[in-house]
């Protein structure tokens, strides 16, 4: 589709003001297109508020990996483990888990990894492009990242992951305990091996980034409407409007970027997408008493540690409990004890806990691109654990498509019709 059906009276309506939707709106405004951004909450106030901040060009590892099944019983039996399924939710999530397990076949993993690398390899470039446009460069640090293991044996067993990383062409260097301590003196001497990933980095304030990009887009002509989308008006294979609790917004094109809540709206159009919430938790420690210079991903503990403007953020885990169950903040507080094991002298006396819904698909690939059924509906949801880092590349892709250009990313693996 070209820009022909879009006008100030029939703008591009971006549904969802999380970081993915905001990046889509920002890139579309930069094209000179009329844009309406809509969400029932303010920009960045939902899942994007608690992002762990990673900006990773080397981000090609799907969640489902060969051999993962052998670890699942141990994780489930460990009350502080990285995976938890609430018993009452198990019957509902079993079909999703079956599809997820099927994606751990080696050939499927390599297919999914190739697609993720194709999407995410421009993460830092696209984010810095938008940051310069919006005057938000100060929110980004790209000093490289550290992937760390407390167990050399676990690292040695991670052959498939390292095969994926090597296949991306992105550089990384193996480092030992002495080099880890030299690079990050605040870490405890518990790490046996690590990888330094140049070109990777982090955002120091993901919530501030979402708010700042949305504000810049509005200053450049976009309109933000705080409203809840609940359906669509259609005519002749096109969407003509978005129905909200504040009335109908006329649309020349629609971008569906509502994270977990995209599932309900997609279903209303006949798309039944196996989107599941990986409920993630974090703690942000306001006065940790130590400083880190880079984001650290502790691979064998399944946690990430990021220095933020608001303090030191530690988070991770996957909880299956759906959208409606109340948070179990014990899963956040477990990071306080783990943080003290990983970081020397960590002061956890002042902290905040948080839970959010990461929208995950069984193959770890988001849904991106124009649909076949509706010529002016574009999808940009389901980024799972890679929401922030994939948001700017996704926004660039959506802008290319609506402007009538061919994106550099091969979109076949991301089509909604794959389901």
C-alpha cells in the first residue's frame, strides 16, 4: 500500500503507546504522515515501564532451545526458579506450551534465530537515530554488554546458543574471572566465564524514552488520544475506523501495536494468534551503594542487571498466570537475595517491585507486517522478551511499508498468517 489512502482526515492510527507503538508513530511522523497514537493509558505506562533496558545487536536467541525440556522440572520445583506456572492456569496454557516445545527442534531454532538476527541487528542504530531526532541521546549507553556465567560447566553446555551467536557475524570476546572483575569491580567474585559483546548497550530510562519519543512525535504533528480500542469498522477489505470508548477514529491505515492486548483485537478480525503473557518481574534498587558500567546478563541465573537513572534494576523470570491474576511480588523480592550473591556490598534497603506482561509467541518471533486480509492493517506486536530492542527496528519497517518501500528485513517469518 502507498500513502494514497492516508490524509489528515484519515490518518495512520497506531493502536498502543508502548515502546513499539511509540517507535512506529515516531518513524511515521518522520515520513510526514498524519498519525494518531491511541492507548487507554499514557505512553509507556504499561509493560514498557518496567523494561530491563537492553539494546542488543546480538539478540538472536529464541526462548525455546534444544534440550530445554530437561531443565523445566528443576525450574518448576524451585520456588525461586526462573519459571513458574500457577496451577489454576495450567490447563489454559498447555496448548501454548506444546507449540512452544515444538519450536525447540534444532531446525526450527535456527530458522527463528536467523529471523531474530535479521530484525534486531539494527537495534542500536535505529534507537540512536530516533534518540538524536528527539534529543534523547543521554538515555543511551552503548559500552558493550556482559554475558556472564557463575558455572563454567553451564557455559560449556551452551553450545547451541554459542553456535547461534557465532552465526550472526556480530563480534564477541570470551573473558575469564580476572577480566570480569577488572571490567566490573562491583560484581562479586562468583563468575567463572563471560562474553563481552561490543556494540550492545542499554537504555537508562525506558519509561522516559517512551514518553520522550511520544512527546516529540506530538510536537511534530501526531495526535495522542487516550482511549481504549475495542473494535474496527471495515469496508471492502480495508479498515475504515477504530472503535474506541471515546468514539470512532477514522483511519486511512491502522498499526496494531498493543502488546498482549493485540490478541483480542486481532481475534475480532478473524486472526487467532497464540499470544501468551510471560509475566516478568523486577526490582529497582534506588540506592544500591555500588556502580556498574554496563548491563550484565547472568545467563545461568536467567536474570539481567541494568544501571538505570532510577537505580539498579534486576529482573527476569517467566510466570504463566494470564492477564487477570494479581502479581506475586515474592517473585520480584527474590532478586534482592540473588543480587546480594552477584554484586558485592549491594544495599537493597530501598527498592520498588514491578510486574508486567511480555507478549510472547511460541516461536519467539513477533508479528510484523501488512496483513493479507486487510490491505491497510499493519501488525507490530508480540516481541516478548525483546520489546525495547526490537521496537525501533520494527518502527522503521512499518514506516517503510506504509511509505511504499521494501524493508531490508525479510518479513516472511513474521507474518500473522503463519498461524
